[in-house]
């Protein structure tokens, strides 16, 4: 729990002045409560028994002063402290967002999106909810307990000893039930993560869900939902049992105090005012201790939430260090490059060179390693052995932002953000004018966008749900014209286009990037027209290399590939 408190203090440090103001409010509220316990004696002895008008005026004035003090403190702690928490959560959201955006690609491939989303949403909201309630409550009730204890000891230390008997029992209940609550709080958050992940998959893959049997999805959901319910039930059970236990102990202590105090009043050892002042203080301190211990239990429940948040805050980030890459001057060289991810040997002893301005076609059957080969250049795949040299310098020695700034990539799987068409294009060139955006769209033959109801400001839907596959690809191609990179990677980027549109777009790419270097993966022979040289891959290896005519004359792997492609077309 110490590390959790340390985490809380660290994020609150930025707004320590506001925290201090909230603590001051807690102290004011505590003074108000302790003062009420203290003044009960004067109400009973000086007003009700002695029947003094002067004392009545004084007591009422003090009561009003205490009430005002308590309410000022209540406002300061219940508004200021949650405000600090909300500001801290705002900063945490920002840090999480930056961590996810800057995360190592290899890390993101290992964790499910649903789990990440759950940690960045449900866990963060849970953190805000618990933190905003326990922080100043713990401080307020601590000061209240201290203040009232002083009043109780001052009034009658013998009766106070009776009250102290219940403290060890409360501590035992707190330790046992608090640990149970922590355990099931963690399990509950894990179940929420599973639930969000399941919904994310159902929504993202709704076409598969619709086309196949739904029984399995219902079974999986039923298991997740039932587990979540059971864990919520147990978490609430231990919280409720703890509250009931403390209530029983509190009534037992109160009963003992009333019995012992009644005997002492009968004997004349204390006044009724002393007794009711003490009893009032006991009731206040019991309530405060319940709130305080509930806060400590919630703090234990907060522990697994903090762990899940820190998981994102500790995501390994890509480093921006290294030499600046200012564009290809001479050549790209792959020397004995191997890629092994898990148990998969994806690339095996790759050796080839690409000269500046060359247009390289890369062909091969599915799973031959083509995409992995080109993803090495923009740092989307870093788990390689061997060397990848750009103008004689190892790729890893360049800063990633400068490399990615000079490399453009269009892939078969186009991602469209649930945002406007304009913003989906500005990711390529944030300062582009409307004229530049329209020109890029025309080059990509994306004329359909000019018929959209709000033009460039039309929202395209989740993953571009308002667009067809070919329309999404044309948006992606327009992005590349806007970015205008030195090195262009095309990975089946025209697979959803009709023949006429594909020929038009490829001609535009050829003209626009005539002096630039292009690596092009394709299954369509027609798109290889712009290639100076072709690389053929099989099972992670380069098996052939040469011009189209040279490779056809060999009647080897490329010739076989051409035969298969012509048959399919």
C-alpha cells in the first residue's frame, strides 16, 4: 500500500497548493466536529439543567460558528480535492495517450487492444472515482479522530479505555477483509478488461459475426459476464461484511460506555453533561473510524487499479535519438538479414541492394515474407539480425522520426480514422491547404469525395465505414501524394481498385515519384510495368532477382508466379 500512496502523492505534487487548501478544509471540518462533541456538556449542564439564558446565547453562537467552520471545510475538501484528482487524471490520460502512440511496435503486437483500452478507460475512471472520495476523507477523519480522542480523554479517561477495547478487533477486520477486497477488486478489473475486449472484437468483426454461427459468441460472453458478476458479488460481500462487523463492534462499545457512564452518573462521579459530551464524541469517532477504515479498504482496492494504470505508463517507448536522415543519396542495402519473431523464422539471409530512384517490384506467394521485408525500413519491424544500410549507415543509427518522415507506405489494409476527410488527409501533411488536399485526391482518382454532403468536412465513420474498400485505398494513396516521401513502399495498395482506376493511379505514382525510390509488393502483373527490377520471394528467401523479361526467360519461380496470376485473372 505504501507504493500506492507514493504514486498518489507523486501525481498530486503538481497541484500541492490546492491539495494544501483541501487539507485545510479537512482540518476546519474536523475542528467543527470535535467542537460539537466538546460543547455538548455546556448544552446539557449550563442550558438544560442550570437554565442560564446567557449561557444559551453563548452556546448557540459557538454552535453556529462551528457549523460555519464545518461547512467551509466541507466545501474546500469536497470541491478542491476532487478537482485536483480530475486534473491529475487529465494528465494521466495525456501520458497514456503519448505512451500508446510512442510504444514499440513489437510491444503492441503482444497485447490485446481491448486490454489496453480497458486500462486507459475503465481503470482510469475507477482510479478517479476512488481517489476523489478517499483522499480528504482519510485526512478529515484522521484529524477528527485525533481531535475527538483529546476531548474524550479530557472528559473521562476511564470511559475512554472501554472504547479502546474494540480497536484491535477493528484492525483484524480491516486486515482480513481489506485484503479480500483488494483481491477481488483486481479480479473485477481484469474481468472488465475481458468484457471490453470481447465487445471490441464483436463490433470490429461484426461481418464475421453476422455470417457465421453466433452460438460461440454467446457462450464466450456468458462466461465473461458470469465471471464479472461473481467477482463483483464477492467484492461487495467483503465490503458489506466489514461494515456490518464494525457496526456490531461499535454498538457493543457504545452499550458498554452507556452502562458504565450511567453507573457513574448515579454515583455522582460525573455530570450528565460530561456523559452526553463523551457519548456524542464516541458516536462521532465511531462514524469517523468507519469512514476512515472504509477509506483504507478502498485504498487497498485501488492498489490493483494503480498497477494496471502503471502498466501503460511503463510501456517501452521508441527512442527518437540517432542521426537525422535527410533523404536517400545513394542506396539501401540488406546484408544477411534474418527476422525471427517467436518461433517463426520469417526472413532468412536476405541480401539485396536498391539504388536511389529504382522502382523495385516484390512478388511471392502469401506468407513469403514480403511485407516484413519492407516494414523493416520504417521501423515497424525491428527484430532483425544482420544489417540494413542506408547510404552506408545502419538503419538503427538513424532517428526513427527522421526516417519515417522520409518514407511513405500504402498497404492493403487501410486505416481510416473516425474523423473528417480533411483530418484523415492532414495526418500526412498537417499544414496542407485545401487546394493541396483537392489536388492529392484528384491524383488518387478519389473524385467520389466531391459528392460527399459536407465535402472535406464529412466524417468518414469508424474505420471508414462510409467508404468502400477501393475508396479507402484511394484516400490512402492521396495521403502519399501529400506526404511526397523520398522512399515509397506500396504493399498491395491497389488490390481493391478496378483495372481502369489502378492504371490511372499507377501512372500518377510513376510520374509523381519518377525520381524517387519505390518498393512495390503486388500480385498483379500489370502494376509491375513501372518496376526496373523484380525480386521473387519464397519461404522468407529471395529466390530470383532481375528484370521482368529476364525472369520470364528463366522460366523459374517468377514464371510460375506469372502463370498462376494469369490463371486467376
